[in-house]
């Protein structure tokens, strides 16, 4: 938010340097993020003086140029070549002398230099108003008052205003400081604590009066919940013209482009008092009636930016007898606003429900100065005062008469907040005993009324403009803010406590694994927990009824909480691939969110993503694609780093994978890993293989925290491994082989592993080859070849009969 120092001084007469004021405002919680000088004319007309044309003759080598002699007030006449058709002897003109910097219409600087034009020397430039930034005309040079003395700086004639602009990083809770008046009010409170007592000057509205009652506009507020207060008045006989220079300078200083005197006056009061206003052309109000209501479903409405929008039944709109004219508190309509032909206006000042305004602004993608203030909560008690202030200002700059009584519909008045402040709690939260008189002084400077005083504390009434101060802790924060955080003393004794922290804290485990992954070339990502419901259609396992849905989504693409980390990771992969980064290894620690009946559940995960080549392209290494077994090795390394051993592998049951396995320990699922299905990748426009590992982090943490160190004897008898190369139908999965083997032999079979898959033109159509290893072990004796051969024969028979497999 931008605040003009000159404008601020209209409320509080302060002669401090800008840097000192900025320091105090920052201490008060209105952090100054930047200080920028402003000049009403860029460059300040420095080096531009009044010159008198002593002679004017035709250029000997150019038909449209003239050679002039100009007196610049220093006793010597200089020669200037000028191409303006209206330059003549005897004129007083603005002259940019040698070395002066001027600015073009885009704000780019250029310097006046001595030169020759068609063979004649030129020592300066006689200027038109657009060349000086004083207007847009370029029909000829400016001709000044003949009574001006040569050599007079033009900055004195045109009253160039110098200003300082503060850029305030306003926090959302400080709705009271969203205006120059609000900032001045805070500044005054801070000055009082430095024993500087200055009067707060507020604009007077005592001269407001109704001139006649010839133009009455009836107002009917249908929804008093969304529009608790609505006020308005008509002004007739005004003339829409450019604003006076002082008003334009005020708006330009804070980055607002002037439009016309009526609109500029409403913008001025908005930034002066923080109360948004809107002016409707009375000639465009059908039926001389204003109706404040929610929109009819499907209503089309064209806003000031000439965009046709479809209104929601939740949008509060300002209508006439026939049509909507404005989205309340957000944006005006294209066909009801003020233009150069307007002679009468209905001036609106209102308080609209902050939640309603925010929803409408987000729904239509609009962010205006008015919605910014309404969303955060304006002062409902300023509505009528700001209306009268704006009406008087419009009369001052545009003329006209007040032609109706003020309509002020405020059926249910807002009550000020009541808070009881305990002395003991002040001292406990601040950590320092503040004298009672200091507390009273601060409260008084903040316009917080002390109703009663007891031994325990004070009963307070909070002013309506402090919508963020509703609790005792809020009041104490205000006291400390004005007292000054820098004034809180530190004790000489430093106390510290050491907490007993388990080595199995989640963040410690995450850091340990993150270090391992980064060392192996992974990059960490942090994705949005909000996602699109259409992604859930990619998996039959994700049911719509288990979605956690946002009540007020920013968009449909961010309307639910994510159910898996896969889709946000695929978005990141697609984003990188589209930018020529196809070799990726990513990881994310995050949560998935689920709704089971009335219960909402959050599950922690670690997600790994592999795609492209294992290593960067290099002349001395071959391109080696990241495969399943490389990914499995990374997963195994992580689990081993965490101390997991004796894990079992089962075929993955999650339908997001085309092939994969699950790491299990006892009955707990630790990790799902596999190749993401092609149709899912296609939905993200990814044309290369992606491997995904999903760690069930809650299960991992639970195991680490509950399981003690376990010891088992090293097996005294050796393992025996045998392999099968099986020719199978493409429809057969590894899970079928796994289940069949386990059913055939459950006692001696310790592990089953798929270590090679081949599909190619050397195999019959519809066939694939799996290489599977089987590990056997007997805890009581050494297995013989005869025993193992017998089991393998059983496997062969089972695979042939149940899976129609063939040995290769």
C-alpha cells in the first residue's frame, strides 16, 4: 500500500524527515518496505527557465525551421533552432538549457546537448507542453505570461510538487490502516509515546447541506445481512472534466491514474478515509430506484472492463428497477458509470459483508481497491461521514448541487467490542511491569475507551474500526506495539531449558532420509495439497465419497485435498519435461487427505519419482535408462538405512501401477513401488516411463518408535537359489506366479523375486518372458539337491497347469 507523505501531513502537521517517520511507522507495525521520491512533473523541470525570444528568422537551409535569439536572463542571448510554427519575436517561452534532462512519453530520459541543425548552432530547446510533461499537446511551443522575467525557473511557475511515497507492507489484520487517515491515526499514537502531542486534523463536513430535493432515488435493501448499512445522496448539475492539478498529483503519487473529477474524488476519499464509494449516472438508473439484492441465477452482467460475466446467486448486486449496475463492493458496470456526458450522480457509500465480497471477488477473478478494503473489514461508522466528505469534494471540483436528503439505511447497529483487561495478564504477556498511567495513555491514544477501573484491571470499549481487536490478548498486543518492542527490557539472567527429544522424531528421520536421497542425485519438491478432482478418475481405488472438498475453492482445479502424492509429482515431471529436463529423480514428504464418513484422516507419505536416464549425458558413459530394479535398490537402501530387515515382497495391489511390488514387514505395508500405468502418464502428456515409490510413512514411524532392537541367530545352514525362465501370456502378472508358488510350497520357500522381463519380436505374439528366482532354506538342516529339485518340479507342474506357462 502506498502512502503520500504530503497527504499524511494534511492530517498531522509533522516536520520530521521521511526516514525518521518511516522508522516510527515500522516500529508501530506498519512496516515501510520502501521510500520513493515523487515529482508531479518528472525531473521537476530542473534546468528549464523562462526565455524571451529577441528575434525569430527563417532558417537559411530549412523551410520549416526558424533561428531564434533567446534571452535566458543571464545577460547573453543564445541561439536556438526551433521548428514550432507558433514561435515569434517577443514571446516568453520555456527553454530547456544545455545539460537539462527531459523525459519522453514512456518515461525514458534524454539530455539536451549543444548541436547543429542544418548547419546552424542550437544551444537549448524551446519546449512544447508534452516535452515538459505538463500536458499532451504538441501543436506548438508553450507561450508563457509576458510579465514573467527571463531566467525564472519554470518549476516555480508551474508549482512542481515534490513528495515522498511510503510503501507499507500492510498485514491483513490491519484494516484500520488502509488509508492515509488510518496511518496518521497510528502515527499520532506513536508520537504521543515520544511526548510529542500533535492535533489530528480531520476533514470537516459541517458545510454539507441539501440545496434542493429535486432528484430523489429510492433505495430498497433486500438483503440486510450482506448489506448491513447502505447510504447514498444525489448530486445534480455537475460537469465532468479533468481534475484540478492538486487532486491529480495526490492520486499520481500513490500510483493511480486520474480519470475525471468525479471518479477521482471518490478515489481520493477511498484512499483518504478508507471508505470505498461508487458514483452512478442518475440518467442510467431505471425507475429512479436502487435495489440491493443477490443476483438471479444465470444473470449476465458486463463490468467496467467490458467483460461479460455470469453472476452467481451468492453475488450481492446493486440494481435499478430493471438490471444490475454493480457487483457490490467489487466492480461497477460498464453501462451505469460516470462519463463526460454525466450531469447527475447517485453517490453510494456502504458497508458490505467481508466474506460475501471476498467470495464474489474470487469467483470473478477481480481484485480492486474497494474489494481489498471491504474484504478486510472497513469502519461501518464512517459510511455516512465519508459520503458527506465525498459529496462536498465533488461539489468543489465538479460543481453541482445536493438534490436529495442523505439516505442512510442502518437498521441493526453494530455494537462496539467490550473487553476486560487484567493488569496481571499485561505484565505476564509482555514480561515487564508497565505503569498503569502508561497503559491508560496508550489506550487513550488508540481511542480505546476506559469504561471502569478495578483493582484487577480495566473494562474497555474497542472502537468499531479496530475489527481485529476482539480479545484481551489483542489489546495487550496493541499496547506493546505502541509502547515499542524495542523498549521491552531484557533481564541480565538468561534461562534455557533442554527438552528430551527422541531420536525417532519425525523431522529427524525425514532429514536423515532427505540427506541420503540428495546424495544420490534427488531433488526435493513441495507440491500443493490442493488438487483437481478429475485426477481421481484415473484410479478405481480412489472413491469420490472419500474426497475432502473445499467449501470455497479458488478454482475447480484446486477444489479438493489430494488423495495421493502421485498426481502432483506427475505435474512437476511434466513441467520439467516441457522445459527439456527429462532425466529426473524427485522426492517429496507430504500428506494425503481422506474423508471416511464424518471422520477426516491425514496420512504421511514419502514419494519417490524416477524417469529418464540414471545419469547426466556424458561422453564417457552410455545412456542408461532408470529401470525398476534401480528404483527398487534405492527403496531398499532407504529401508535398510532406517534399520528394516527381513522384509517380504508381495505383488502390488494399487491400480496406478502396471507392474510393481509391495514391501511388507510382518503385517504392515511399508512401500508400494512400480511402473506408473501408461494411460495415467498420457493424462499428463508424459511419453516416457515413470517409476513411483510410495512410502507409508506413518507405518514406518510407528515401527521405529515401538519396536526394540531384535537379534536373531545367523542361519547355520545355507540358502539354495533356483531360477525359472517362464514363457507366459501377456495377461499373466507376477502376482499370479507369486501366489501359485506360495500355495505350492510355504515352509521352505523364503523369497521370490522377478529379476528380468522380456517382451520382443523373438517371442510368439501375445507372449512374454519372466525370469524368476526362488530362495529356499531350512532352519534345521542343509537342503539337498534332491529336495529342491522335487519342489521345483512341483512349481513347474503348477505353473503349467494354472498359468499355462512354458519353461524356456
